[in-house]
C-alpha cells in the first residue's frame, strides 16, 4: 500500500483468448497517478480488448492476469463495478440516446431520484455545473440529436465526471472531430490532469498523442512492445510508427509523380440550400476544377460544407434545392439522380461507411458489385461466375484480407471494410472519384495501402477529389488543395506552396 | 431448418400411425396449405426489404368477395374473373406500396390500416353474409387434378412421368452448376457427398410423385406452387432485382447511394405481394366454394411466422424463398398432424406459437455461436 503513490493502475500479464486467436498475450500496462497515458497500436493490436478487460466488459475469469487499481486487486464482474471505483470508459462510438436531453443522458442509470421519482431541479443544476466544467455552452434540456458530434463528446465527458471519475479512458476521442473541436478536447484533458484525474487515451492521431501524453505504451499483435516516457525518451512520430508496425515506414505517403492532363470536371457556381432550413446556403457559389490524373484536396472544418457539396454533386444525395453547373469533358451535364451520376462516371466514397457505405450483413462480393450490377449481368440475370472472378481480381489487387469473397463485410476490420468500399466504386470504372475521409479510423499500414491505390487510380487518368480533416494527409496526397469555410471556397493552394498554417488561415477565413 | 422439417414429419408420421404420409393426406396437405406457401413467398420479399405486410389476410377475403360478385352475381367467365381479381390485387399492392415507398409511412402502419380497410370492405361487399356456390370450373383451381393422358388404372402414369422428368432436369442442373463452380475454381462439396445429395433428393422427388400417383395425380395447385417457388427463388438469387431487394433491407442508405431506386423497388414488392395475396384469395374462395367475410383471418400471421421460422431476419436483409417455403411447410405439417391427432384449435395455436419462438431462438443461438 505504500507504493500507492506511484501507480493508479497496474495491469499485469493480461492474457485474453478468443476462439482461435490470442487477442492479448501477457500484456502489461502501468499508469502513473495523475498522468496522461497514451495507448498506441494498429487496428487489431488489442487496445480496445485491453480496455474492455479493464472496465469489466470481459468479466473476471474470462482472462488471466491481475488488475491492480490503487494497489488493490480488482475482479470486476461488470462495468458497474469498475465505474464504482471511478474507472470510466468513453467509447469511440458514443453511447448517448439521441432523443433524450443532455441532462437525461448525463444521469442515465444514475438518476438524481428519491424512491424512483426524479428530482429534476437537482438534475438540471448539477448538469449545468458539469457542462460548465467541460466548457459546453448548451441548455441541459437540449436534445442530443440537435448538437454536433464534438459537443456530444463533451456530454460524454460530463457524464463521466458525474460519476466522480478517477481514471478516464478515451477511445479515439477525436476521430469524428474537426481540428478546433479536437484542440478543445485535448486542452480539456490537460485541465483534468491539473485536477488530478488520470487519463488513458487511445488514438491513431500521433501528433495529438505527442502533444498531450506523458507516457506512451505501444501494443502490437496483442503484446506490449514498450512503454515510453515522452519527456525522457525524445520521441518522434516516426519512432512511434516503428514501434507500432515493427518496421520503418520511411514515408507516411508513397512517392508519386503526378501525370496531370486536361481538365475533366468543372463545377461552377455550385450552391446548395439546407433542406431543413431553406434560407441557409450550405454551399455558396463554389467553383472547382479537376484535371485528369490530379488529386484535388478539399480542406475545411467540420460544417464547412465539404461533404454536402460532394453529395449534392453526386446525384443530389444531399439537399433538395441546388443550382450551378457541372461541366465534364467540356460538356455541361445534368445530374438528377445517383444513377445519372454513376452513368456520367462519378463515384462517391462516403465518410460514413457503416451507415451510408456498406451492407454489413452481406458478403464482400455483393457489396462490391452493387453499384455496377450491369457489368456482371445479362438482361438482369447475374452471371455468378463472372461476378466471382471479377471480385476476386479486385480483392487481390487491393489486398483485402478475408477468407474469401463470400465472407460477411461486418466481420472485417475497419481498414479492410474501407478497402471493400473503395473497391465497390473502383468496380464502377469511374472517371471522377470523390473520396470523403477515406482513411478515417484505420491504422497506419492500411492508410499507406489506400494511398497507394489512390495514386494508381490517379495515374489511370481519373480525376480525384480528396476530402479530409487531417491536414497532413491533404499535404501528403493532394496536388492542389481548395479550402472551404461556411460553404464558400476560400482559397486554392498548390502542393508546393501549402503547409498547415496557410491551410488553417484559409479554412477560417470569412467570405 | 430443412432438417427440422424432416424431423417434424417423421415425428407426426410415427404418432399418427402413418396417416401423415398417406397419398390422400399428402394431397390434402398441399391443398390446405397452399395459401401459406403463396403468401410466404410474397411476404419473404417484403421482410427481406425490411418491411412487413399485415393486410394480406384481409386482402385474401376482399378478393374472394370481389371474385364471388363477379362470378356468381355477374356471371363473368372464370378466366375474366381471375384477370380482374389479380389486377385489383396489384392495385391494392400499389396503393400500399405508394404510402410505404414514396410517402415513407412505416409499412406496419400502412398495412395495419389496410388490414382494417379491406376487412371492412369485404363485409360491405358481402353484406355480412357468405356468397356461394362458385361455378364448377372456378373450383377446379384448388381442387382439380391434371388429367392422366396415359389413362393408368390404379396408378397415375403422367405423375410418375413428370416425376422422372423432374429428376432428370434436377440432375442436369446440379451437374451443370458443379461444372461452373469447377470452372471458376470455387469450393465444391466433395464428390461422394455431392452424389449422395443427388440420390437423396432424386429419391424424394420420385417417392412423392409416386404418392401423388397412387391418389388422383398432380393437383393444379401443386403446379402453380412449384412454378412460383422456382421463379421467385431464381429472381431472388440470380437477378439484379433480387440483389437490390437484399441491398435495401441490409442498408437502405447505402443502396440508394449505390444508385438503386429504393422507393421504386419497395413499391414493386408491395405490388407483387398484392398480386400473390389476390391469387391466394381466389384459391381460398375456390377451395371453400364460398366467399365469406371471415376468410383469410390470421393468414398474415401464418405467412410472417413461416418467413421467420425459415430464417428471415426481422431487421431485413436476410432470408430466402426456400427458407420461407420450409417454414410454411413446418407450419402446414403441424397444422395437419395436430388435426389428425384431434387436437383442438386451442392447443394448435399454443404449440405453433412455441415452435415459432423456439425456431427463431435456435437461429439466434446458432448465429451467436458462429461469431
């Protein structure tokens, strides 16, 4: 009990097996009191599994090894028990109920009540205090569905605070946030540190980790590789990547010499009105050109109108009222539906692969051919042999890891799902490929492979529009970058001239 | 589930002292349960697309009433009555499909309304009474047999011949499929297993055709059923239309963003359900030889239960025509077996309910085990 001062959490020799796989293999994690401890590793390295063991999602007995919290051995049977000790985990996919208010969500399962009757006055007062603590300026009775993802994240944290959290675990907290929101969140975590709350943060964004973490533990293939002290060990991002993938990735982005040719697409004066609020222009007189073989980046904060612009161009998938001109190969064209868009050679790879991109309960094969069934059918009768052969070819080309093309997409890892989504659109043989956050939430290795595929597609003479919230990705991949703010194109920067500062300046420019 | 069906059949065969598989009873079983089979085919499409149709029972009664008026009061020829009835079925489907697909009202509500509306209209048309009898050729749909062209004395030779023909066709299709699988280097079942399966199914086909042959031969209704089953299985498995239905049920947003006209597909599967419900209405009216205000009561529940017993997912995106048929047969064999045993409707309902729950629970358990 004397060493209690040093470590708030010790996880010793944790081994967790699933049928056929060892997800965790003698993992050790030691977290000092009051520090911010980052957990790094590729997808499937075992980070989330480790946190599920810690929080009691996988109860005591289903794993081997010891968990010591404040020097005492813990044997959690469920999440309630770990939360009682102040261990709170905020998952990547938020667990808020959209149709309940902020206050109701914060005290869900933990209601301020007497004999089952809720004391609303107390609930609201306490909610306001909590919201002030996390810097969220919203009324406690606002419905969750009416606030942005960034704000929802803050509500989750407020909820954690309401449980008197001692160890806060954040799983990919910034993956759905834009730069400003991420900044806010990170400084909030630093503030908590001042107040003595220990945090474990799981993130793919190495720059964020470098910014706030005191220690970093790297996992790879279910094993602890090393624990680094940020101050002492003089850590660089490359150093972390080496630990995570087990080899040097000399470049985060593959080398590529663009072969840019004539203009393939011009968007002129593209304006889109918000379907929920007909007064508001979500996209405002945007002008964009794309040339064959060129990767055109679009930078912008969340809500800048990037996705809305892309989806409205792609067969009016967003919005009801819009105007402007689309010129492809120097000919004005009219796109009224998704079918039109596909026929004119457009492809849109959505940022939301689970809800808008893939049918998770269906096979690789059926997902990959869905947008171009005509190619594998004759008078609407599907030639299954032809289908399997062409899908198999794509699967090999994009190196999708699956047992075969019949496997369900829902059982694949995030990176492989993203590749399936990408290959679904490659299969339509598009001329213009709009990629919306194509590497969100996937690991470094898979990112590199997707970048390579994007380069190959560009080299085939396709025009590529790359929407991304990660500025390094745009800087590394795009030949030319447009910045957007509040629906307007606020700048156009060539690759050679671009850097984060310039982009940020334009992204926040008004008018 | 196919194995469960076989087990249930064996069980009832034993406890009914062999009555279940008697030629007369097998023929009866097909005729009595044709309504669930046809409705289940339409219903499984709707369930795969992520919707539900509660109105089919009422539509069955409504079409029965319409056909009775056309046939008995107006003395229209049977063929004309059939065409008009099926067209009205299509219109009913279009009506409900319009609300579901284009106005985006949940199918549960639209078809619940339809259930009340069409039951009400049935009573209006029939003025609360039954209409009977139908002309002789109208009744034939549900009770007629294909005449034996070979005029066998105790054995219907045509039936045996058809059985043999089907066996040949079946073996040919299987071999062809296997050749294709080999060509594209897919996994194939091992040789002995493949041969064993062919032999078992070939035997089954011929045993059943023999059973039919020793009674009156092939009922017309069986021909309709088999044609529907084959056609719809083909559409769902092998055509782009089928693919689109699965895609909509699996993830409607993703389907729309892949260029599938989601509302249009949804609309048409409701039209299809309307036509199949109308067909069922005609068959039920012909079999009862009367149109009654109470006809088709709870048919929707039997059809829905058949789909779920047959492995369809209540969330859409999963299910097969074959599965729904097996599910419908499970219900049918149980209905029939329990009737032979003299169990009352009270016990029949209770047991069917439990079987539905157990079948789905078993499915869920299997899926969880697989993950």
